[in-house]
C-alpha cells in the first residue's frame, strides 16, 4: 500500500526498512515520548515490521513508513491502530526521526493519513494520545483540528517515569483538508 505525497510517500514497511527505522527511532529525543523498548535495538525494528504486516492483513491497523522521496528511506512512522469497524474510529500514532523535524514532513504525513482515514476507510473519528510534555505533537494535532478530549493522569510509564496522557479527537465532520 502506498500513498503519494509531495515531499514524502507513505508506504507499508518491509523487512529491508528495519535498519532505517532503527537509525531514526534510536534517539533519546524520540524515545522519550514513545512506548518503545529502551534501549531500542535493530531486532526491535524487525519484530515491529512483522507485527505491522500481520495487523495490516487482518485490517486491525494501517501502519505507514514515512518514506523520504529522495533517499527512499523510512524516516518515521504514522499509523492508524486499534481500528473499530463497528464504531468507525482508530487511534493515531506517529514519530519522525529528529533530523527531519521542522521541515513540514510530519504535517504532510498527517494530512495524507487523515485523508486516508476519513475518505478511504470511512472512519468517523480519529483519536490520539500525547504525553503532557510533548508540546510539538499537541501543536500539530491542534493545527489539524483535533480537540482536547481528556487527561489520563499518570497513565503511561516511559523510562521509569509516569506521564499524563492527553487525549485528542478529530471527527470527520470537523476535518478540513
């Protein structure tokens, strides 16, 4: 599966992407906001890709590698997880390699995946969680019309610290391309 963008493409990660995923996620600045193993190893990327492909076959999740159009390398991930066909919602998750921040890449990836969510798989709601300290992620969600939907206090334990999980939601009727 592939979605074509201007700077990037979104595509299903494959086994040969394990090294580029590992190189981009294996960074303290990235891992501090994610529920990912630390230290992160290449074997974690390989296992991740296998899980992604299994979930896609069952249509439980759509996970896209954010592919740099120039290098063809995966520089981040954006996904729709925990899809409920009955209730037409999914959980949004994403991360981007640090050297690609502040270039509009995640903004483009989010736009592409929201169009996919609302137009292709006909979801009614996309929701996301951000830890309280991740201000950049919160700003990105607000830019696309996500509304605050709650605060789960001390809900996530990342690197031996408890974090509040701020919840955000975007309804199809409120989404503007």
